C-alpha cells in the first residue's frame, strides 16, 4: 500500500473517531438535559454524527479497496 493511501486511511480513521466521540457527547447531553427541545436537538445531532461516521467509513472502504 502506498504511503499516501496509508496517510489517507489514518486521517479517515481519526475522523471516524471524532464522529464517534461527538455522537457519545450528544447522546449523553440528550439524557442529562431536562429540556425536551434540547433532548430532541441533541438526539438529532447524535444522528448526524452517525451519518457522518458512515459516510467516512464508506470513503475509507473505497480507499482501502483502491489502494
């Protein structure tokens, strides 16, 4: 595997970790806030982070298959 591909895979791996950390943060916030609207927003944001993770994962898989 070329160095550029390895670097790209590493960057995508870190990006996926950031999305997971964000999702965990928003899920925790949704459970700790008393405000119903806040709960809805935090839950929505957690879903967005999951979507981002899945997008990055597809990019990583494509790069791995290509590399």
